[in-house]
């Protein structure tokens, strides 16, 4: 049985990451490389390939503390957590050797493309298809809301291939190099202030060698969720870090800001909502830790349920913490000086991506509670 009381090693890791993140300017161009040099980016990847030999537990801890310090790294969710995990678990020896050391040391990045314009949360409607042409694959389709394509060396694309036995389409994962002919990307204008930009991808008969396929052609769902569960856990950590960052600013302001005779933090109308936000973030952190422990222990089924619950709890807690932080600062909460207003949009992402709160509620009502399925 795993314990959710953090070990001394994890506490030390938290402290080290927090100190590192606070010392770096926000949106620093060298932040990723500097974090990688200290082993933070590849902490979940196998030691045999230059990683730290840890798991999603350690990686989510790193991301949470980076976010708490105001220096979140969105691509940690994508490059080491999704792509690195999938390749480590299901990649060939050649794929592992080609990608894992580079992902760990920060010299290469991978993006992840699954969402499509007409599919949304319904992965069964994905129309990006891969068909054989001799020993090669030809990949055709579109993807949207793909983070960091412009800075990634390749994108792990979720496509569908035809099952020779049933004729049904099944999900498969392909590594598509950034410079592959027929692979183009267009930036999507977002009302979101982030270093990592969002893109729409077009794949027009992109020719890929046989070894671009990651894993077994017949085990697509297993391989896909090997990446999607860490994505949910890491998104929860991202949201918790953002919420903690906003809450810390609000608490500091409430301690010092004096309008009448005492600091505004002495008034329960200010203090209680902040306390509630703290409690909700701590509860979300516990579920995130549970999900990470289950995933690292190899319990994919248990991790799936916990990861969905963690992502839901963290998204809700983050939105409420940011909202209360802005309200605590009043007009100052909307100024550039205090830097909280920009989190209003960012916090909503935690409710929407990578899976909406509504789809998580669908999952829990159907899978956990056994209620009839409506979708």
C-alpha cells in the first residue's frame, strides 16, 4: 500500500525545484534547458536513457512547484510525460535510444497531436488515418490545439489504421518529424498569454517509414491511455501550481493591505474564502498524488479513474483560487503589476483541457457509479 505522506526525498525535491524556479525570470528562454541540466525535465524517464528513473509522481511534483513559483512549463505535460512515457513503455529499442536521452537532457522536444476540429472529446471520430504504402505509412488528417509545434522536433500524432481482421479503425501513434513533407502548421490566435503557442496541423499524405509507428499496431488504446493518464495527472499538477501561485499573492496582499484599522486579511469575508481555496487545492493535491502513485505502480485502470478525478478537482480548485485572488486584490487584481488577471483565462484551461469537466463527470457517472451512458 502506498502512502500519500511525502518522503524526505520528495520534500527535498520540492524545495530544490521551488528555489530554482524562483531564481529564474518569468518566461526565461533558458528555463527549459536549465531545468533539464538539473535533471528535472527527465526525472520520470529511465536511468538507462539519461533520465532520473522516477515516475509521474516526481514529474508532477516538479511541474507543481514550477507553477507555484510562477514559472510553469506547459511542455512538461507533453514532452516527457506523454511522449516520453509512451516511448519508454512501448517504443522500440531504436526509438528509445533516439528520443529518450534527448528528451531528458532538454536538447529535443516532442509535441502531441490528438484533438481534431470535428472530433473534440470523441476520439472515436478521429479522422486522421494512416494507410500502408509498401513498407511505409501515409498519414492524412488535421489536428487542432497542439501545443509547442514550432519548438518541437517532432509531434506524436494519434491516427487510425484499419484492423485487417475486422475492418474497423483503431488508434495508433506515429512520430512525425517537424520537417516531414506534407506536414504543415498554422498558429491559432488565443486569448491566452503563454510562452507555448497553439497550432492547427495539416497532414497531407505525410510519408513515414515503418519505424515511425510507436508500439504494437494492435494495442492502440492501451498505448494511447499510457500517455493520456499522465497528461491528466500533469494537468492537475499544473492547475494546482497555478492556484497556489495566485493564492500566495492574495494572502501576501491581504496581510499588508490596510483600509480601516486592520489588514483586510483580518476580516472573515476575505480570510475565509482564501482558507477555503487553500483547502480545495490541498484536497486536489492529495488526489493527484494518489493518481500518480497508482500510475507509477502499474495500475492503469485505477490510475485512469483517479487521474480523471484529480484533473477535475484541480481544475475547479484552480479556477476558484484565481477568482478569489483577483477579488481579494480588488482593482489591483486586474493590473499588470500584480500579474493575477492573466491567470483568469489560463485557469479556465484547466477546466477544459485535455478533457472537459463535463466529460469527466460523464466518466465518473458511467464508469464509477454504473449509471446509464448518454453519449
